[in-house]
C-alpha cells in the first residue's frame, strides 16, 4: 500500500513536474492529451443504467471469501458505542 501511495504521487504523474510530457504537449499542440482521452474512453466498458451492479459483479469475481471483522480487544478497545461520538457531533 505504501508503494502504491508513493507511485500515485510520483512527479511524472503531473504535467507541471514532468518535462517529457510538457515537451510532448508542446510538440503536438496538446493533441496527445486528446488522443490519450479518446484511447481511455475506447478502453472503458459501457454499462447501461447504474454502474453499481457492474462494480458488485467485479468485486464478486475478484474478491476472496468474506470474513467477519475482528471484534474489540484489549489492544484495540472501542472508543465509543456505534455510530460514534464524531458522527453524532456532525
């Protein structure tokens, strides 16, 4: 997870900190961004209606067997009864 967070914030992911991308945008007059977006839209699957059903199906296919969450323990006692103080205050 830490590696994913680090990769997500890599300077190469942002135009202002990626000189190679800045040059390509300049060289193509921005057409590379348009082409990239078209490519992304081409790859994206279309789903009629709500996407939640497709998401649930994907989760079912790619998830393991559900397990119950651990209960409170001496190491991690509950802070307050559910739904919690912070929910009730907001």
